[in-house]
C-alpha cells in the first residue's frame, strides 16, 4: 500500500479530511511538525547522514546524476 502525506490549508479542511478518513475506516497517524523532527532515526541512518555530510564538507560528494548513472550501469549487468 501507499502512504499519503496530506497538507490541509486550514482547520476546516483538516476536520473534513479526518471525517472522510474515519468514515472510510482508514488508519490515521497524526504527527505535528515537531514530532516528526524530534523522532529518533535508526543508528544506520544517522551514520549514513553523517558520512554524507562529511564527504560534502570535503568536496567528495557524488553528484546525483553520476550516482544514478552508476546505479543504472550496475542494474544492466
């Protein structure tokens, strides 16, 4: 299944969306912006982020286009 992120523009839209989802019996998890920011990341994600930031600081980062080209080359094999 897919996960949707919905950004209502006001309280009225929010309540309407909640009502519709409740009527459809869709599971809903509510996160405020701060909850998402303060949520602890798994250690491996933190390690990868720190490695990427360190590489970027040392101008060793790989450009997105180059990375995607390498991924496509490996998938062809």
